[in-house]
């Protein structure tokens, strides 16, 4: 099956997972995005497959900013490399 990618708010995650499964889209990878390491996540990234078997891999968190407000090394790599 094809892939479906989604970026959404984590507070809606239970509803999102229910709706995806009802639509025949099986979440395969999930990653929470945190603005700062000491804050709550403000985004969830999902990779889903149509008709896939149930198996979800939770990826390590993605932190956007260092304490001083600069991008983390991972974000710099994503944006600039």
C-alpha cells in the first residue's frame, strides 16, 4: 500500500489513530516534536501505510531549539544539509 504522512497536534492523537485505522491506514512510525527539551510536544509526525499490519515504531523525540533559541544540530541538518 501507499504511504500517508501527517503532521498534527499531539493532543488529538487518540482521535487521529482511531480515524486512521478506520480508514485502513496503519500507523507505522510516530515522532513527537518538542519546541524545547523541557517543554511539552507541540507536534506529532506520523507515517502510515494503507493496509499495513499493526506495528508502530515510536521514534526518538525531535527537539527544535536549544536553550539559547538556536536550532539543535538535528534541525540544522534537516534544514540546511
